[in-house]
C-alpha cells in the first residue's frame, strides 16, 4: 500500500531531524528511499513553501517529492491528490498528525497513520535492515575461508 506523506509534519517526529536543519527535507527523503526500497512500497511526500522557480516534483526511486508553492499548503495538495485518486484512494495510506489531513483521508476511504506512528515504523525498519546488512557483510567469509586466504597470501610472500 503506497503512502501520501505530509513531510513537514513528519520531520519533527524523527529523532535527529529538525525543521531548522537546512537539509531536513533531503535527510527525510533519503530515509524514505531506504524504507520504501526495503518495504517495496511507493511514497509521495508533500513539502510546503517550495522556493519560487524550483522544481515542483522530483523522483527519488520509489519516492516522489512534491514541493508545494508558497501560498498553497501540503495539506491542500494531499487533499487534492486523494480526490484525484478517486476510488483508488482506499489503496493508499496517508501519513500526518494533522487532524484535517486525517479527515480528508477518512473522507476518501484512505487509511491513515499519525506521523508519530509512522516515524516509529520507519526507524524500526531502518534499524533492522541496518543490523541485517552489517551481519551479512560480516558473514560473507567463514573463519576457515579467512584462514585459507591468509595462508595463501603468506605463502606467496615467503616464496618471493
């Protein structure tokens, strides 16, 4: 089930991220890319206050970032996206703690998660995958294989 995410609502819920950071949006996008890659899900992330003249939509693999121009809001953009999805909205999960955004999700029969709940889920998946990747990297060579390689290279150096 793909996600529609209220980006600036989610950022302060993730430890280590802050709306005050210059690269807060990029940090969130990188985390979401990893999450979506491991979960095999798509996400659209909406950010308020896009700078004038900048790109409005950028794709990052399974994650699409939608930068909403000043004068409009991410909340309104999410509501419009749900309307455009029509009946397919029920196949999406909206991530926001904003009650109006949650009401829009309910009205369109989409599922919704609070930003706090999604942040916990995101961190759990990233932490687990990070541990798995570390274990896999260390488990690539058995101790016997390491000893064999050491012996092989030690013999070559002795023969020269």
